[in-house]
């Protein structure tokens, strides 16, 4: 409907929580329900900045901590004009990680930089070890105290189907609630 904006729906969480699975399912379900919806992910590895980030995560490249932090941030900023345009056009954006990951991962490094690298058992990418992920989680809990953002917590141990139903229902409600509200700005 004319003048209705889309909602910005971000899924955040620890490694392997099921974010990508749920983002894909949500976009499909929203489209099936007649909504206009697009999927975005960060890092978006296809841009030049994204390729640098990807080689850092795959440990092919070493980058200084501030440098990689700013590259993750730049990778989001390079998509902001398109994101705003889509939201104004009434397209809901389902985003697989966003600026909260940027804060949570960098601040987890600052807590104990010595533990940031070199542990196995999770996956082979940088950051994929359980003690680091625990710090990331604490950082997410801290960020969730910001009541200006409409956070909902999901229990990622539920089945894919149950989580999908919950997330879809929250997303549909949110789309209705924000459609005539102006776009806000994060951390301003
Ligand atoms: N990072 C950063 O440092 N700074 C930033 O600014 C940003 C990111 C934006 C890469 O992110 C890294 O970048 C990440 C944060 C950092 N480092 N870490 N960790 P990524 O998003 O590309 O990758 P990831 O999030 O680490 O991992 P992931 O593999 O994408 O996890 P996921 O998307 O949450 O999970 P999934 O792929 O949907 O599911 C994983 C598996 O579990 C899969 O086999 C599913 O079928 C299964 N699954 C999913 N849900 C369930 C349920 N409910 N039950 C059982 N099994 C399930
Ligand atoms: Mg993922």
C-alpha cells in the first residue's frame, strides 16, 4: 500500500544458532504471505570489502583489530543507501547479523585478546571457539538492555519449525506496527 515502509528485522546470535536457516525461511514465508521481503547478510562477502573480510575470517589474511572492525562497519555502510531505499519502497529487510555483531565480536576481543585465536573444535574460521562465543553472548545480552530497540529472545534449541513459527509471527506483527513510523537511526 502506498506510503507504507518495510520493517528492518535483524537476527543476531552466536555461531550456529540457526540465524541463516531462519532468515531464509522467514523471507520465503513473508513472500508466500504476500509481503515484499528481501534477505541481506553481514558480512556480505561479495563486495571488495567483503572479500577482504572473508579472507580474514578464513585466516588467509591477518588484519589489525581496529582495521577489521572498520571493514565490517564499512561493509554495512556500503549497503545502507540501498537498504533505506528498499525500506522506503515498502520492502521488509530480513538481515542475517548486523551492527550488533560488529559491537559484540569486537568487544569480546577486548575482554581477553589472548584467547581470540587458535582453538579448534567449533569450526575452522576465526572466532569459532566456545570461550570466545561465550563472551560474544555476554556482549549481546548487554546490547539487549537498549529498550529503544525492539529485541525478542529466541530459544535456539527449539526445532527449526517451532522457531520459524515464532519468528514469523513476531515479524508479521512488527511489519504492521512500523508501517507508518519514520525510519529511525541506530545509536544516535
Ligand atoms: N562478524 C564480526 O566479527 N563483526 C561483524 O560486524 C559481523 C560479523 C557482521 C562470520 O559470520 C563471522 O563474522 C562471525 C561473526 C563475525 N563469526 N563467528 N562466529 P557468518 O554469519 O558468516 O557465520 P556464523 O554466524 O558464524 O555461522 P553460521 O554458520 O552462519 O551460523 P547460523 O547462520 O547461525 O546457523 P545456520 O547455518 O542456520 O545453522 C547451522 C547448522 O545447524 C545447519 O546445519 C542447520 O541445518 C542446523 N540448524 C539450524 N537450526 C537448527 C535447529 N533449530 N535445530 C537443529 N539444527 C539446526
Ligand atoms: Mg549464518
